C-alpha cells in the first residue's frame, strides 16, 4: 500500500512552466468599469503572445494541463505504488476537479473519494466566475454582519462597506487582499478579525500592514525562485489549467452583458469577472482565457458516470472560493454519492468544521465495510418540518430530499445572490429532484480554528490505505 501527495503537472518541481519574463501581460483589465472592445483585444493579444513564449520555453506540456491529463497522472501513480488497491483520495478546491476527472475516467479504481470545496465543471467559464464573485460578495456581507454584532470587531458600529470603499481608494491593494482573507472565514489570525483590523488601520492612515501583506502574497504566488523564467511561468499556471478545461473565451458581447448583471449584485467585486492578472490579484477571471491559443482539452460537461456510493461531496455553506451551489450541482451528477454540508464560513469544510472533519474521517474508514449507514426516518420534509430536521444530531446520516437541502441552506430574501444560486440549483436538479439521498448537516457550533484539523487524531486518517 502506498500513500502520497500529488503535485500536479506544471507546479514547482513537477516540471514547472517557464515563460518569458519580458512578456508577462500587464494588468490592463480595468477595475472600475468593463473593458472596451479595444481593451478586450489588447488583453487577448498580450495573453496570446505570452502563452506562445511559454510553449516555446516549456514544450508541449503547456498544451496538456487539463484535469483529464492530471487524472491520467494520478492513475499512473496508483499503478506504480499500489496496483492491486483502490484509490483513497481527498481532493479539495481545484483538486476536486482532478477528483471528478479521475472518477469519470477511472471510477472502477476508486475505493473512497472525498471532494471538498467543489469546482463545478458542468458550466461555462463566465457562469463559473460569476458564481465565485457572488460567493465573495456573500462572504463580505457575512463579515459585515459579524462586525455589526460583535464588539470585538475593529469596525464595530461602522458601515463596513463604506469603510472598505474609502480604504480601497487609499490603499488599492486592499481590493485584492480582502477577498483572499475572506476565504478563511472567522479564523482569529487570518480571517474576519484581521480584515477588520487591517481596514481600521488604513482608515487611520497606517498602510504598513497592507503593504506587508501585499508583499507576502506576491512573494508566495511567484515562488521563491531566482530564475525569472520560472517566476514568469507562475503567471501562466492558472490560465494553463483553467483554459485547458474551459477553452478560449471570445464572446465579448455576451461577457459584457453578464458582467453588467454581476455589477448590479456585487459592485465591489465585479472587477474579478474580467481579471486577467491571476498572480498579482490572487484570483481567476474570464480574462485569463481571453486570447488562449488552444482548444479546450477537457471542455465543460456534466459527469457521465454510474452509481458511486463511495464518493462524498462536501462543502461549507459560505465558501468565498467555491460556493455551495457548485457542490450541490456536482453531487446531483454522481448517483448515490454522499453529501456533507458544514454550516460554517470559509473555504473547504474539513478545515473549518470539526463535524465535517469527523464525518469525512468516518466515511473514509467505513466506506469499504458498509454500503449505507442507518439514518433517522424522514418521509417527506417541507416548510413546517425544516426546524425539526435542523435540530437532528449532526452525527446522524439523514436521508432528505434535495428540495429540503435547498430550502434549509439557500433561503434569504435579503440576498439576491444567494437566491440566484438557489434558483440555479433548482434548475440543475433534473430527474433527481424528488429522489432521497444520504446527507450530513454539520451545524456551526462544530467550527474549528483554521488549521486545527492538522492536530486532530483519527484512526481512519492514520491508516495507510
């Protein structure tokens, strides 16, 4: 039996991408208005020239960075380490897309698979980016609500949105930093308290913390390398992976219409839709694939797979990087898969919820021994039953229809973005809309501090499967 951590192709020592440092595209996508047709063409030209330099310096690898290609690498590793055993894997964030590609292509070799902080590859790139931007808006609203309630917030009693707007004018790097820190939710060291303190300091005229964080973020994203061609290659990695799976983006008129609708719902973060500077701004946008010179290796599609009770799909209710609607959509594409939802703020449920951590651990430990856990008997749930279901023990594996999950987790008339996600979810429910499926709901009291999961001990995680 073998155990290891995958470093996907193109990353650091795994044959890193090399590109011309003189051709790294400048940050030309405007942040205060949609690009004009001429600006759009300029982005396309700069991206195309840069990627051609990467192809010349890196070789054919530049064309083969899709999730499907990485899934083939995973299968080669499995065969080399443990050809007679099934794969036990946890794929989080973009790793969840690698997991889905492996499931679709090599599903018979999976023993247990957990997808957490889920990417949904069944939608086009503009929709994917729109969902993510709305999730950032939701996270920012949650942060503001916390500040209004909690006297420990450095901005308590102030209008958080107005403070943010003023701070962005004084320290533009804040616009990029805040969405990144929202990804860790309530964590006291890196999450909401840190964001509030940073905004308060800048508002008072002290930008030292923002400058320090911006420099740290840039150094991390570009790698600690003395080779300028490797540092430049980091700028091609996100487009290389993203565009291999979604292909070139060319429909300027359609993008403009989508961006205008997004601007009405998330005006502070709509700039992310067009962004074409993934390293400097710490985000992916439609602009990354404008001018991409190759066809998609793995175009968007719904998963074409059979029953997989050995797969769990997990997500936080408020994840600024991979919104819950992604997980619901992917879960609906995997017949008999388990669903785990952690009612916490932050990217990846396993990191932020003790209940989710323990639920994933139990699933990995028991998946090969029991096909189905017993659960509380629930015939039909709807309006009056929701409170009863919500108070079930988080350790029960409850069978509930998809409609219940949507009602329980996505009802908030004050948030159009979340309502839109709920409508989207209803539209993708398809024939399983009335089918009952196993799910775990982890309420917020089980939340952990960021990184605490690393110190937890559980027999299933100690096993070398």
